C-alpha cells in the first residue's frame, strides 16, 4: 500500500506540472483520499462529443499500479463501449492489457482516443453498437450529439 501511495503522489505532482500541457484533461485527486480521483475530459474534435465536457470517476485499488484503476463515466454518454446506466467502460487497458507503465493521465488519453474511435464489436451499449455495426453512422452521430448536448454541454444561463 505504501508503494501505491508513493506512486499516486508522484502522479499527483506530475498532474500539477502538466495542467497547462494537456488542456483536454483536468485530473483532480480527492482531498481526503489519494485512491479516489475525478477527471474532466473534453470530447475529441470532429466527433459527436466535440464541445462536451465529460466527468470520469477513478477508484484506484491498493495494489495499483499492479492492478488497473476502475474508471467510469459520471456524465451520460451514448457510446458503444460505455454502459449507458452505470458508465462502465469497456477498454482493454482497464482489464487484461493493463501495464504499470500506464498512469491515470494516460488512461484519460486512452479514453479520449476510444471516444474518437469506438469499437462496435465489443459493445456495452448495444443500441449504440448496433447503429455502427449496421452502418448507420449518421444515426449514431445524431444520438451521440444529442446526449452530448443534454449531458455534457455547459448550461447557458
């Protein structure tokens, strides 16, 4: 557990240094628990998620970095690899392809890449996956854009 704490503190310092370097990711550690983090990621440009800001929750296990963090979307998103109700993410690096070389910051980058390039063949959201698999990219984009507007766009007062 000491090792994982040391690693997380190191990542925390790195995040503080990189705040300006990566404007698409804002990673924040919980004030009272180094094993709980949240992130705000910007939807990738030229995707239906563009303009949206999506919140992620990280639960880091004690054996980290030997085990991957549990990450889920708190913001509703219409995406084949994200469970619509729970926000669970289907991404190989969060399961069997995890390596201690990954950091919380690089996991955020991987999630942004997944948003831009959905894997319709391993869907957690079947409706979304079926639209892409059947070639209805327009239908998928319009649903994804609608949910981005509803859930991830800053409300105009």
